[in-house]
DNA sequence: TACCTCCTCTGTCTGCAGATAGAAGCGGAT
DNA sequence: ATCCGCTTCTATCTGCAGACAGAGGAGGTA
C-alpha cells in the first residue's frame, strides 16, 4: 500500500486527485494540504511515501515546501512528485534542485499518474516527456567527460600531479600525498608546463578546468 | 500510424518485439536489422518514425548507428529509442549524446514500451525510471548559474583581478591590461588571498571555477 | 643485449609571488 | 565636516616556483 499526500490550493483539483487515487487498490490517501506550510506539517505527522505537490500556492509555494520536506530527517522516506500546469525550464530546474523525484504536468493521463506514483514510491524518478526531452538536450550539450579527458601526451603520473596542482596543492604537499620527492614533483610540473604550453601552475589549473579534466563541483 | 524499425542482433528478441508491436493498432513494423550497419541502411531506405535500438551488436554497435542516423539528413524525422539490458551511467551518457530520444531497459513492461514509442514518435523523450533518477541527481549537483555568481565580500576591482588571475595572467600582465600599477595588482591579489582564504594564485584559480565565477568553455 | 620511455632524484640559479607596512586621493555616509 | 571603505601606489624582504642540466633504476620492446 502506497501512502500518498495531496497538496494543492484549489479544493476542486485536490478532491479530483483524491477520487482518482481512490480507484487504485494500492494507494491510500493519508492527507490533504492547501499550501506549503500545511504540506510540511502534514508530512511531518503522516510521513507519506509520496507527495503530489502543486507549485503555485499561497503562503509557501511547493518548491520551498519540497526543500523543507527533503531537509527534514522525519520525512526521510518521503518522495515529492511535482504536479503543475506550467512547463518552464526554470521551474523544472528549481524543482529538481529542491529534491523532487518527479515532475509531471497536470494534463497527464490518469493511468500514467498512478503509474508515476508507483515509480516514485519505489525510489526511482520520472519526468513529463517534454521535460525529459529538454533535460536531455541540456545534458547532451554539457562538456562530455570521456571525450576530452584530454588524452594529451601526458603520462599517468603527470596527470596525477596535474590534478593535485589544480587542487591548489604546493609542490611539497604533492610530494607528500603522492609519495615522491620534492624534486620529482618539480620535474613533473616542469614537464606539464612544457607539454601543455603553460607558464605557471595557475595556468595549469585553468587548463585542467577548461579541458574538462576537472569539473567544478565534482571534487 | 507509427512506423517502427526493430534492431537487435538476437533473432528471438527481435521477433518478440515484432509480435508485441503487432498487438498495437497504431504501430507498423517497417523493418528489422541485426547490427548497426544494417540498421543505418534500413533507416535510410524506410525512414521509420521510431527505431528500437539494441546497444551490444556485432560489426557496429547501437550507439554508433544512432550517431550516424541522427547525422543523416535523410533520417531527419527518425527518433531512436535505446533498449538495453545494461543500466550503466556511461552507456546512458553516450546514448543521449549520440542523439537518442529515449533509454529503456529490456525489463520494461510491454504496455509501457508501447506508450514510450508513442511519446518518442511525438518528438518528446523518455527514460527508464532508474535512469531518470540518476540523471536528476547529476543534474541537481551541477553548479546552478544564478546562485553562486559569488557575491562574496569582494569589491568590483578585486573581482576583475580575480578573473584575470584565473586566466593565467601574471601580475605584470594584469597591471597592463587593467591599467594599474604592478604594486596595486599585488595589493589586490593579497586581499583576494586573505578574503578567500587561499594560499596562492593557483588556489584562486580553483576557487574561481568551483564557485561558478568562471565556467569552463565560457571564456 | 640494446634501446626507449617513464619515474625517480639531485643539484644550482633566477625571479616572480606574496607578506607586511605605510601613505594618499576619492567618494559616500553620518 | 568627518569618518570609512575602495583604490591607488611605494618599498622591503622571504621563499617557493620554475628553468636547466644531469643521472640512475624499472619496465617493455625489438
């Protein structure tokens, strides 16, 4: 049995969902809320498996409510499924960053919504097809990791040193962490400078990021 | 009527799909192929709306075939739906980059597969729930553009110097390009090092990228 | 065996980097 | 009118960075 909470500021929409969910034998509606504040409180009390969350609501919107729910240890097993009328990139991004497990439009077919609830309850995720398409486009446009892991003429050891340099380590620190002599580090660094046509380690750091060897955030 | 091509190197799997697709009144199977080479040729001849594409195949794999199909102007209206047994990040990334509109696992329920074909034929996209989850996680981990344009306690001038440093410029070069004295640059750099708690300019470069002040590729 | 590449280490030397302290003009805020 | 923060500049000093040259050991290949 999947325990579901329904959050929407419009009474009519809410009851529509409740009726729909009632047609599924696997789903139990454990509560309703009319704004983000109520939703947060409801989740803390009832710890549902899935929250059907509207975005535009008075007092506190669905995104902020999602953030709070995801940050609350008492709601650890709760997954949020965003349901909105508006299909905007900005909204999708914010929702996913807030920790939502799904993003569907309100014109989704009923059968698909029930399906989505099962998917989200299982810990997986699911997006509206149009959203998926745009997400993929953006994803494909990102610098690809495997392509330019710049297989330059660098040796393995040199690559290790380059990464260390790019983390801001001094030569002595690199020597310690990589278990080699101080002078050896300088040799490797010199080779890097020559091969990559850089003048100093600051340029090496730039190179590491621009080439895709290092990705911001992926430390 | 949605025109579909089925590509898989295993005869049995292929015929299974054909039978399944035959149960839908909206779908017409226009051809089959046993490897990437054949698939490419098939698509050029028959221009299907959707290609069900296996990945692991002899001669040419599904990813390379997808790349060629997407690059071929004669296949402009063709969408590729990847169907594989293996749920690996690397594979998903490559597939999406190759231009696939969908990525499903072979354990997908039949009804969902038929649904997916309709979605893909309509120009939208769709991923297996487990894939969606991981894609979202990775997406949410990306540095959000509007958030960290790091409005630290830096002055405008300091920010300019930081950018210059992060491009690998020496103090003298910065002095020239920003029209200030050599010593002034050093003053600003020192303030940057103090404020951002960095030890040297290499760490400043790393900071600039990790904070989102600089984005790889966006020079 | 000889050859080559990679990794290792040892030196010396030049120079920029960075710390630190002080000073002055300028603009906004009180 | 005064104070404060930003920007600008000067000056001295320590130290790591990087250039350059040389050399030995480990491993793979012809």
